[in-house]
């Protein structure tokens, strides 16, 4: 998905001379062609994430469309005050594109894990929050929203769900729908691949969202007569869904302790029970509870 980010930025920059790229000493080589073609619109700010956000806010006030890119925890958790005040409170646009969300940097341990970002960004007024699950979704969402005038947030994922789904900002998708299902499973981002495998031959509905804010509440309302189980490798989706009137929702995902593991993304998902077999066992538990 990082190569998709590069290619999308090259395309957009060729069409819009107001688009700027601000890096935090991450992906500099990846964007060498961007720097060569658009040197006056390329800034490697260094490991100064707070400054990145403040610069982006100032550039936005001058009519530019800044794209800020660095590692997830360092631009969300570390720079939360700058995002809140400089971008959101001041009512300016700007796009934060991060890599390493949840456990995509699993091998670097807890300092590089970040599963709070989507919820932190979702709580900020005017912020648009997206978790694309494949290249097509990423390119479509970035292209649609980078010049929206609102601050927005997108994750680059380390894997993809492998499905070819429609891409429309703010709209969810029905992956499985069964007339007599009493349980609706809901997920977001690349984890859809594991969740879909876990749902095979089970009497459940399955909904998928690449946009967490604004959430497609109209789609949720269609299934509010069922019990709901959010399966997500982050915080944010449950919190977005819970206020929808009439929903009965449970969560399966991040435990209430630090996940101080090292390894691969797949290994950590397995340790947390977010592999297909672990998810399936939890769904079967919820299906059984309804009878």
C-alpha cells in the first residue's frame, strides 16, 4: 500500500499544484521521484512530528493541500495536541497518512504498536477517519478527500483483505447477509480477510467499513434488529457504532493490557485470537448465546 501511496501522490501532484508532501524522515527514498519532479512541494521535516502538523496547518491556511506522512504512534499519540489545536480547532484542512498502525510494525515492539489512533482521531471535531483495506480503497479515498477542506486521517496497511469492493467515502458494504441471521459481525480495514474466513458457513451477517467517520449509520440501522459483534484490531469502530440508537453491540479485539509482543503481524494476531480460528470461535460463542 505504500507504493500505492507514492503512485497516487504522483498522479495527484501532477494535476494539483497546491498539493504538498511533508515527511517525518520516513519513506524519503520511496518519494524520490516526487522530490525530483516537485522539489518545491517536498519537505522532509525530520523526526519533528509536532512541527510537521503545525507546518501543515499553516500551509493549509495559505491555500495548499498538505499531506503529512510518518509512523502512526508518533503523529497521533505524540502530536495529538497539535492535531487538535492547529488543524481541527483552527478549522483548516490537511491529511495525515500513517504507516505502522495496530501491529504492522510488530517486530519493533510496544513503542511502535498503535491501536488507539483511529479512536483518537475520530473524537476530534471535523476530522474524517478512514482505514482502507486495500490499494484501491486507499487510492480512492485519498483522491476523494485530500482537498475536502476538513482534516482527515488515513492508515497505510501492511496487508490487504483481497476483495474488490466499491469505494465510496462514508459508505459501508454488506459482505454477507442472511435473512434469518440473529448476529451481525462488523469489521474494518484489512482484518476483513480473517473475519470473512471466520464467518464461513455460519448463520451471520457481515458488514465492512473503510470509513469510520462519518460512519454509515444508515447501513447499521438496517441490521439493528440483530445482535452485533465488532471484530477489530484497533479501537474506534466500536466507539463509532455504539451511539447508533437501538444497537446491541459487543467487542472482540484489543485486550485491556499492553500487547508487548514481538514477531510478525500474523503471529501477534494469532496471540490475540484475531486469526481466522480465534475469530471463528468468538463468533460461534455469540451465535450460541442467542439460542
